[in-house]
């Protein structure tokens, strides 16, 4: 995963990105700072689906919960 500045993402940064995504304020400045690829991946997740995102320091499993939030396993 690459961030908005073209730099590889670390797990810690991915955790903060997921917190911002789950906040649900799509028009906010913070949401605009999320990597576009992450938004596309998270929007495509349906309940019970799992996908994997590669970070600099390892691979992270993303899945959608029943409440609609996206959680990263191992973060």
C-alpha cells in the first residue's frame, strides 16, 4: 500500500487510516488524506469478506464487521 505522498505505508499508519475511515466523515479533510487505494478496498468489502493489504512491515488482514466498520487483524 502506498500513501498520498508515494511512500510505503506502515502498520501503525494503516491503523490510523482505518480509524479515520471508520469515523465516517467522508467530506472531512482527514478523510481526503487517506490513500485512495485503501478507500476503494474498504468500500468494496462486504459483510463477512476478507482481503489482505501489504504494508512495509508485513501483511494485514482487513475484514468488515456487522456494524459496518472495517477492522485490521494484527494491528
